[in-house]
C-alpha cells in the first residue's frame, strides 16, 4: 500500500487540518495545510499554531457570503443589464 501524502490532525464539517512531512533535504521538515470542502487551500505554511488558528476560525458560510458580496459588487460595477 502506498504511503499517503498527508496526515489528518483535525477535521470538522467544512475543513481539515493536515500535516505533510517533507524530505529531510528541505529546510523545514513539516508543513501544515488547511483545506476546505470546496478543495481550496486556506493555509499553507510551517507554523502549526497559525494553521490551528486558521482551522479553528474557518467558517465556509462566512467565506461564501464574502465571495457573493465581492461578486455582486463586481457585477454592479462592470456589468449592465
């Protein structure tokens, strides 16, 4: 069986906190990711505490509302009915 690329550290309904062990040849040996259910990488870095903060604060519904607001603002500014 092939070894998986990531280890799940924490998971909730809208995102997951992942750990990736990097090859020893790289300066940092562990990298953390927060990935949401829409397959977007929300955080990618070497700081576990920051990754955990991003994971704990993440809310897909808030993100969707912000994206909708930005889209409607763009539409209002650049498109005509």
